[in-house]
C-alpha cells in the first residue's frame, strides 16, 4: 500500500474487492462511458467484479497484468491504475491505463498514482518501457502523462474500440532506464 495523499492510498486489486469495484464503476458509469469500451449490465454487478478481482490476483501472480485501486480512507474505491499486457523477451514493456472517480478529479490523484506505478514498474517489475494511449481529445489524461515524463510518439488510427466506435489515439511512452523526473507543478 502506497499513500497518494492524506485520504487515498494505492494498492493492488485483491480478492474481496468485487462489491467496492461494482459501486465504483456504477457511480462512474456516465463519467467513464466516453473513455472506455461499451460495458454490459453484468459488468456493474458485485459478482462480475469479484470474478474480475480474482482474475487480477491470478494474472498478477503470473506476471501478465498488475492492477491497482485508488482506495479512499472510507474503504471505497475511487479509481484504478493498471499495468496491462506485460511483455518480456526483447520488449520488457507494459500498457498503462487509469481512471479516477468523477468526485476526485483535479486533485492530482492520477498524476501521483501514475508516478508511483511507473516507479513500481521500473523497480519491482523491472520493465524497460511503459506505453499509454489516450483519445485525441482527452487533454486531462495527456496532461497526467506529460507531467510524469511520458513522451508523445504518434497517432494510432482506429486504435481501440471505445464507446462503441473504433477511435484514433495518441500514443505515449516512458523509458524506465533513467531515474524518473520530478512531476511538473501546474500553476
């Protein structure tokens, strides 16, 4: 568990998180809809989320994906930060994804969480590179990445099926062989 601020911590998804994940996704359903794949009604149930939490634990122990939650002091989940598709061999890379509860935006949680997960990916998972993709118009997420030293590397046409449509994305990377830079302060 890593503190993000006085009210929030970052920790791996664990068995038993299903009900809290279901509440978090349900509370943020409209907020996340423009940024995520279409979700079935079943996705928002405690049962589906508990199955997902169990899979997260299995995948983390196998080194395939490592998924974290942002947990508030009241025990509720207020966001996610994920290392997905961890690849070794000649690549040593993972995809980074994240979201923050609509009631917790603009508090720096995503920026601090991304910084902690990048350090974890470098120091514990021993990755060489993280990559992330944002919708072209997602300036908030692009700011989080830029503030953490991610570099824009290009545009991927029709990269992911988001909100029911194949959409173009900006691609970013962070090379982890160098010490992570201090986050940039915003005015």
